[in-house]
C-alpha cells in the first residue's frame, strides 16, 4: 500500500514538474507590464440616404488602399491627414424619375479605435474626401452614441435614428431644475460607506450600487481604507449629504462601524453644466450631437436604476463619426459620388507578424431603390490571409480584386498580414492556464486511480480473509 501511494505521488510530482518545464521553456509573451496584444479598430460603412429616395445604385467601386504594417507610435505622432489606410467608395447613382431629387446622404466611418490616443477621429477628414461629379461638396461631421466600439456590431438603422438636428429631451431629468455637486471626503478604517439615494436621481464615481441597503433603501457604496474623496451629483434637489452617509463593517450593511464625513464642498450647477462637463469644442463634435449622446446615456442608466456612473459620461470613444452631405440628382440622369474615409483595422499582436482585420458594412447599401454590380479592389503589398466569407478574391498586380453582381448576404471582413503564414504566439497567461488545467486533470486522474487501487486492494484482502481455513 505504501509503495502504491509513493508511486502515485511520484508520478504526480513528475507530471507537475513536466508542466512547469513546458511552461518555462515554451515561447511566449511576457504578460506583466507589457503592451496589450489585441487592439480594436472600427467599422466603416457606405453612403446611406436619410429619407425614402427613388435613386438607384447602378455600380459601386470599393477601393481599399491598405498597409498591414502599422507602427502605433508613429501613427500617434504623425499628422492624421497623412494616414494611409483608406477606403474609397465610388457610386454611380441614377435617378429614374422625371423630376429632380434633393437628398441628404450620410456615411458612417467608425468610432475612435483604441490604439489612437493623440487626436480626434474628425481630424482624419480631408476637405476633398467627398466629391459629386468630380467637384468637392460641403461636408458636415456628425457624431452619434453607439455600442459598436471595442468590437461591437454597428446598427445602421439605430444610428440613423440618432442623427437629429434638435436637442433631445431627457425622459428622467428636468433641465430647468438645478444640479447640486457634492465633493465629499470620507474617513474610515477599512469600512464600507453607504450613501442613501432613495428617492433621488444621482450621478457619482462611487463604484457600487445596491437596492438592498439599510431600511430597504437603494444606494451607492464603496470600500474606504483611510481617506477617500468622491463626487456626487444630485438632480433637482439639495440635500444634507451627511445625513445620508453611514459606515459598516460588511457589504450587506448589517454591522455599523465608525467613520465620518471629513469635508463637504457643495456647488450649484445647471443641467447644461453637467451635460457639457467633459465637452471639448476642439474635438470636432457639435454641441447638439454631444448633448444628444449624453441624454441617451443618462436615460439608459436611469431607466435601469436611479443612478449614473460618472465614467459613462466620458463617452468620446463611444461616438460614431459620420460624413453628412447633400446631393442633387437631376431627373433621368446619372451622378458620380466618391467618398474617401479612413479605415482602422483590428490589430492582433498575438501573431508574428501582426494581423490586421478590416471590416466594412455592405448591408446599408440595400436601403437604396435598387443595387447592382459591386467591384472590390484591395491595393496592398500584404497577403490576404482570411477570406472565408469571400472566396472569390483573386490576386492581381498590387493586391486583390473581386466582382459581385449584387450585394452579398454578409458584411465585408478580411485580414491582411505581411506574411502569408503568420505564427500564433501564445502568451504566458495562456500557458499558465493550460498548465493549471493539466495539473487539475492529473490530480483527478491520480485520485481516481488511487481510489480504484484501494478498492482492489481491499477486495483482495477481504477475499483472502474469507478464503482463510477455519481452525
């Protein structure tokens, strides 16, 4: 029995040691204090008309000029106007009616990718980005709130509905009422502070929220180790904030403990002061677009609960950027409209070399009266390594090309790399996780084997006892 036990433990130790050796010797990236290995880009789209329109699309030529070797440092230090990755959509429109048509078109070209930290998306716009029959047209930059940042899917219909020239009204906040800002310093020794906001509409940077606070009240809470300072905004009502703060030893607020409000600063603001507290007129967003995005965020938060996290009001990276422009379509005539927009790929640095995935929405083109003939051209020195949805791309001099007789059922997604066969580089974290999984499996297997061995040994022992001759 002792030998069996030693054997199992020795085997287990050997396997764990082997896993450790594999984890130490396998190629990997350092995970501590290293740069992110995955960067989200943004989604581009095509021109869309804002209202019902009889105009048809006889042909669309999509031309991508792309470089799959982006240096993020150089990108953030260079002039945005020199950014090289672009898509040019050239539309051949036809107005079949016997009357002129005036239409407003929009072209969404993305949210701020998470690897650009110096500048605004609007700064990538050039004055000649949009032409009609070869002549530049006046273009307006618009912004709407979207959930399509960081890899999300952009909903073109929801985006168009958010484009409005008037100021949206909140369903929860009366803009005529004042807003009170409280800067509160709290002193406690490893305690949970609870801020009762029952019956109030508030915004704060306190991290927690519960509807099961003391006396069944809803409120905000945070763990305070020594001295902490927080912001609290109360809409429409001035309060004595000290009366609404209490301290507890647990996060279920059952056992009160000592703590105090060391200092409180009160400031009366207006509704607009709160809406525009993080607004910068130099970032290219109009006041109406910023206001409407802020109202949508406020209403979505208050619809769920009567509190708003202040971090949600830092929403610049959650804004979809659009071109908006007007086009006149003469009766029974053709118009050539060309739009150039930046393309920001999703970068996967877990490959060597990095891979760059570009996404372009084709489905919005279905909103035109009819659509036919789509030609796609990718001008690049890199390799097209993932075209599972579009197997019809053909290699050409200087890139790839494809022709479609109609709009496809899926969006255009493709990946470029400077190597035809990039190598997946596993991170230290993935190897550590794999080692842990292997160890757990080995422990379970050894435990099962040991249990079965014990049962067999016990069975043998009992059999011997039963077969022993009686005296």
